[in-house]
């Protein structure tokens, strides 16, 4: 997984719901009131776009914010998935 790809997806989906990251590294949009399980499967982590990227006026700012990138990387790594930052 690439951190900046996740930031772009968070930016695009802000207002549409949260992002669920699944064991196969797919990311899907889930409703804000998502119970945490679909078809008996639970996502590894749920990322909340509004909380993570809403404070940025432009996606370019979010893509370069080391604090935001680290926060996302820490959450994803805590699940056991690999994530890297694009150059």
C-alpha cells in the first residue's frame, strides 16, 4: 500500500463515508455508522476522512504533511499490513 494513495482516497471520499481497509489490502467506502462487519468479515482498520483530511484546503497539502502520513502509516502498520511512502 502507498500512503499517498490512501490520502487521495480519503480526500475523494470525504463526506461519502469512512474507508475500510481489508486483509487483502483493498479499500472500500463504508457508511459513517458502519457496524464493523460485512458478510462475517471485519476490516483491519477504518479510516475517517473527515477527521484526517478535512482540515486541509487542498489535497496537495495533505499529501505532504508528515504528521498525517505518519498517522495513517501507524494505523495501517498496526494491522500487520505493509505501507510505504511514495518518493
